[in-house]
C-alpha cells in the first residue's frame, strides 16, 4: 500500500488531496480539501509575491501538513503552478517553506502542468483523440493527443483570475463591454496556437471552473444522476450556461445552483475561453474531467514504484475491478458468473434467437462481473442499492448513458423495477428498455446457475425439439441449489425464446 499527499498550489486555490494505492483497489482518494487563496492577487506589477501572500501560503501548507499527518501520510508533494512560477522571488518562497515546514515545493513549468493533465485524462476517460484544456487562475494549459499519445502541448500565461483582473476589475461580472473585449483578447491568444484549429475532436476540460460549468448545466436541466466526470455538452449547452450568467445580477449569483461562491466572479471568463476554444477546434463535444494535474502527478509518482499500476487502454476494465473489490465481491464467483452469462448468450445467438452489438455484449459482460453488488449494503434491497450506487458513481472509461445502462442490467430483478428505474432517469425509449430487459434476464438466469457460489457448472448447451427447447447443464459437484433456482428463473429466458424451455442437469 502506498499513501501520498499532493498539494496543488494554484493561482486561485490551494488544494490538498490524499491518495492511497493498492494493486487490488487502484488509486483511491482519501481526502480532498481546498481553500481559496487567490495568490495571483499578491503579485506586484514587477511580479514580486508580497509578504502577505507568502505568509498565507505558509499558513495553508502548515494546516495541510497537520491534516496529512492524521492520515499517516508523510510523503507530501507540494506543486506550484502559475502564480508562484511567475514570482520574481520564487526561490525565496521555496526556501522559506523548506526552512519552516521541511517540505520541498516543486515549481513545475507550463509544459509539465499540461502533461500531467493529459496523463490523468488519458487514464480516466476513454476518448482516444482529444484536445484538453486546464484553465487555472493564472495560466491555461492545452494539449492535443491522438491514440492517447501526446502530440502538442502549450501553456498560455493567463487564466480566469488574470482575465477577471484585465477586463472585469471594478465592473459588473456581466458587463457587456468587458465581455466583448475579453472575448476578442481570448480569440487572439488562442488563435496564436496554430495546431488547435479545426481538430474536430472532443474537448476535455479540467479544473474547478470547468466542473462548475458542468454542475450549473446539470442543475439547469435537472440531470438525473450524480457526477461531472465524463459529463458531455455541445456548444448550445455552453451557451445556455453563459445566458444564465449574463442575465443574473451579481447579488443573485449565489442563487445559481452548482456555482461555487468562491468562483462566482471568475466563472464567466472561463466560459468565454471554452466557447472560443469550441469554435476554434470545431469540436464534436465538450466533456468534463474531474481528474487533472493532481491525479496525473500521483499516477506518475506511483508508476515509478509500480510500473504496471495504470493502463490507459484498460480504463473501464480496471474501474470494474476496483468496484468489485470495493464491495467485496468474490473474484472467482464473478468470473464464473461472467463465463456462464457469455455462454448462455452464445447459445441463444447460435440458434438465431438473440443478437446484440459487440458494445452491448461488452456491457453485459461487465454487468455480470458486478451483478447485485448492492448486496454488500442490504440483501433485502439488493436491486435498489445496486442501481443507485452504479448510476451515481464516477466510473472511469464509460459515458453516463452507458453507466445507467450498466446499472439497469447489473441490478435486474424484474421488469417492473427495471422500468421504474429507467423511467426515473427518462433517457430510454421502449426499444432501449426491451433490450435492457433481455440483457438483465440473461444475467439473472445465469446467476441462478451459480447461486451456491460453488462453481459447479462445467458446460451448457441449448437444443430444440418438438416441445420447445432443452438447456442441458453439465455439472461437477452438487447442483441442488442451481436446479431449484434455474427452474424458478427460466421464465426470463423463455420470454426471449417465446417458447417453453426444459432444463436438464447431467453430471459431467
């Protein structure tokens, strides 16, 4: 087990994130604490960090050091970005922190900051090609990658705090003249990054301002599930958030659901950047990542000791393994259930009775791995807990719609409950629900064939005769529990067949 603490010293906020890594669970967040510092505002005209700003930073780091100690985390990695990076007295700041607290601040370059954001995104979101943007208080990092390999990266020396100071200082947050001037400046600056134009790929947005935009939009449309990681908008979604910000008076900004109070004066400049970038890239979607610099750096540090810890090509699989471990699912039982589920599907498919896409087959396979994980909480409400846990968990490597589909299949108990859950979300038509019902039916019946968790099924095959269908199950061991449960649950398969099905157990 490895535990490390990352301190992200940004221009707007300072944040402590404590991580734990084990081979079984992967990277887990133990604690996440932030405080608004606005260090960029303590920079003088000649880029000297004022004593007041340095004192504030030292006090914050001292508090974070104490918190980390409570979690037995001694390996602290403070990382400083634009505000400290720009300071003409950066060496004095680093020296003072070392003398008073005994920790070394790593001042990273804009290129390094961009790389760590790229590293986090490619290991937690499945898009093979994208432009990433991480807009902080004093700088904006941009990358473009193909097939999850970094092609271009750059850092622009302005962020939401500097834009606010340049164009909105002393004015209303929605001043039309300031908006016009800021947009013109942003277009000119982004236009200088020649590799951005017409990439026609998704944009993946990192950072607190991006998360706030996502949360505002989710509140506006009463989004039915939790989590911003992997949440996706098109251009009109960004426009809708901009419209509500422009219409809202400064005194009423706190009434906007999803908007953090300490970002209310800087959220609009970030949206101007996002809109401009969307048009320049000719983007296909605008997706939000909850993972960024801190996660990217944590992965890089852990990979030095555990080279096989993270695989950007197996994000979804690793997320499923992590879930199974979190909820104490037996790996051997899950593997056997998955094997039986695949075999039942192939037998139906062999007789031209049921066919699905590779994507849906993959979804079914992963649902089999974590079927009824809500049993960990309460056996009497297993289906309900399974659905709501999966539908509202941030699962890496899967889009939100598929996350809910996964939840509906893995929680399947009966048609009534599935339709209830699906209607509560409101994303699926009758055809979608019919497919999900069939997939859930296959999985529930397959689970019945290993209900004792003794892995007795050796083989199975489906045959047709004059009376309908016969499923022959070859077993090794005692099938008493499986015989009973399979006879109870075979109705789910019979609905797919449209005919009766007999089940015959024979010793292998």
